[in-house]
C-alpha cells in the first residue's frame, strides 16, 4: 500500500487529490485502485493533471461507496492498493 495523497474536493462521483511529496512517479497508472486507510476500495485514478513536481489526480468513485463515506474523505489521505 503506497500513500497517494490528500483529498481536496468532492465533485459528483469524483475526488480531487493532491499528490503526496513522497509519492514515486513511476507507480502512477490510470485505473490504479485507490483505497482508504481502512483498506476500503473507493475508486480508480481517472486523470493526472497539474505541475509535474506536485500533481493532482481525479479519482472516479465506485458506485457502491456511500455518500457518508465520500463526505468523510475530505482532507483524509488515500492510498494505492
């Protein structure tokens, strides 16, 4: 499990995440599975954008993730499985 970054915003069924400074650039792939610290699978990386030294990600959420869980993710760290 590798630390991906911190959730900044939630928009419909997307999360916007700022990459962690310790993240290795060679482990990032589209459609990589994203999990919470409790190992709950929440979605997949959809898009990578922003500056190279501090990228952002959009994460497409899975349909089975409840709205209460989505709201609790703001300012929380998420991880790559």
